[in-house]
C-alpha cells in the first residue's frame, strides 16, 4: 500500500519510458507516478501504461496522476487495475474525492500552497493522503519550484491525522534537509531527477533516494 505510514516513502513521478519503471523500483523507489494528463510533457497514454507495466504493477505501487479527468478516463484508469492510488492535481472537489474513496479507491489529493491560510483546504478532503506542492498560478503542479517548508510543518500540526506528501522543487541536494525539517510520510520528485522531461537520470535517482533516507 502506498503510502506506508510506518516509514518514509519515495515516489518518482512522471516517467515517459516504461522500461525505467522496474529500474526505479530496483533503486529503492516505493512508488512510480504515471502522468495520464494529455497536456503534460510527461504524459503517458493509459493504453501504453496498461500494455507495458502489467508485470511491474503486479509487485510494485504505480500511482495514476490525473488532472480533472473526464468520466471515461477515470473509469478506464480505475478498471485497468494497474494503480494503487489516484493522484488528483486538478480542481476536483471534496465531494468528488469522497465519492471515489467510498468506492474503495485510494486518493492522493495534490494542493498548491502559498501561505498558512491556504492550508485550511486540507481539512476539506476525505482522502488517503495530501500532496503539498508549490503555488504555481495558471497551471497544475508546482513546475519544479519549492515552497516554504515551514508550511508543511504547519500542515502536519494542523492536521495530524492526515498523511502529508512533500513535493515541489526537491532534488538530491535538498531532500535530506526537507525530510529532516518536515517529516512527511513521503517525498515526491519529478524534474529534480531528470536529464530531460520524463527521462529520469538514474544516478540522480539513486542519490536522491540515498539522501532522502539519510544514507
């Protein structure tokens, strides 16, 4: 189950090369995110994921990243049986998230945060976990930018029952400090371990994982 609240989890998000998934898990990733949003530069069509990742998904946690999915994509994603969780990055409402949870779907709701007041929305979502990302107006996702980590600390204090995932601008150079300061249930990285969008630099991934775990 991702995330596992008993330890720090590491999620590598946005691969475009299916063959990298197994390597990422071998390096120590706990989950790999597959971006199903067609407008993303890290987009992987659901059909490609289903065709290429069945073997990997049988023993590892894949997370579907979605932005305001229509009913057809949502249904196809769930029925594929490929994903342990849905990570919703759009304008999905608490009611929509709650309806999915009632169906037994694990939901990670991504929220952009820019100040302490923006943390209040965390309490509205009845989801498995909350992913905190940088405020990036006009788009979905933090764009590789960090936000003040003290907001993640504050989020944990305000909502101790919520599992908090930390995202936004994490790299091998700063992830150890981020983990030590915020104590999230998981860290999520995409551009911070890439040579090109969607192509993970495996040496950077290995270093990121080691730094996150304090090795």
